[in-house]
C-alpha cells in the first residue's frame, strides 16, 4: 500500500511540475508567436465567412510577423478596436502611412494616412465598422496578421495579401491604369 502511495505521489508531482512548465510556455507562444481566432460577422465577406449563417471561419493570427509593426497593403490583420478597446476586429489593410486614400463615407473624401497609422477596411463595405467610420488606425493597435484559414477543413488555405478592385492608395491605382 505504501508503494502505491509513492507511485501516486510521483504521478501527481510529475503532473504538477509539468503543468507549471507547460502553462508559461503556452502563454508565451500565444503572446509572442501565434494563436487562433474565430471570425464572426459579415464584414470580411466574401473572403472570410463566405457562406454567412452560423458557420464561422477560424484563422491563424501570426503575432511574430507584426512584432515590428510591419504590414503590407492587402494583409488581413487583427487590431484592437479604436471604438471599443475590449474588442478585436479583423480587417484588410488598404493603405499605409503616407498614402493618399479615397474613402468610402468617411468625413473627408480623401485622406493622407499620418505617420504611425494605416487604413483598414472590411471587404463587405456596407456591413463593416472600419477606417471609413473611425479614420486611420494607429499601428500600436495592431495585434496580429491572419496567415491561414484553418477551419472549416474544406477552406484550409494560406492567406496571401491582395487588395480589392479599386481600393488602395491613389498613386498605386494611377500607375496601374
């Protein structure tokens, strides 16, 4: 009987010590490298949540790639909402600092993105709370870059930067025409 207690105690001790090692490592990975997020709502349709309804896409948010606040036009990013700091929103980067943007309903028709900011928009313009509502977003609110769709399985794919037609900085559009 005493032998079983020591075996049980060893298992308990191994579990507790493993727990105290695994939790800090997991927290560090989630804080510094990447984590998964469920994308709800229609603001990024048709690229994310194309079917609408109750089925939501789940994306891998890469935190390591934005540690120096480096994003490019067309990236889908997660930011802390400028309107509600308790909420994170997922939108597409349309313009970077220094770019001139033609807005879609913002108070000014054209905006120059100030230093340390970028312009984000949802793909479904009529159903998105984005920079057209609150203006340029500080890069300090950047939380992660969506790198892969990981759920549902039939939509597994890497997310590559792309801009919707007729969106992006004015000088880029003029060069393409």
